[in-house]
C-alpha cells in the first residue's frame, strides 16, 4: 500500500491519504488526476483497470483503490 500512497502523493501532495474517505467526492482528485492515477497504477501494479471500474466509489479512499488493485491482481 506504500507504493499506492507514493503514487497518490506524486499526483496530489499534502493530503492525509490514509484517513481520507472522500478523495473524489470532496474534489481532492479531479478527472485528470484519476486518469493519471489509473495509468500509474496500471504501470506500477501490472494490472489493467477497465473503464467500468473507473467510478468514484473505487477511488474515494486508499482502501477502495487498494481493494480494486487486489481484485484486479487476483483476476489476473
């Protein structure tokens, strides 16, 4: 999960990612940030994030992003 937080810090620094539950809802991450985040996650974790999974619920917290990554890794 540290790698994920590093990626998020590169996109938008200074947020308490470990405790924030509303990254998208409170506009900490905008659509361009999400696009950058998806690309960085795909590169760093060797997964493909389908367009149907690019929804606010999957990107509102580090926990939700981490669950998405784990699910995609398991699906292979």
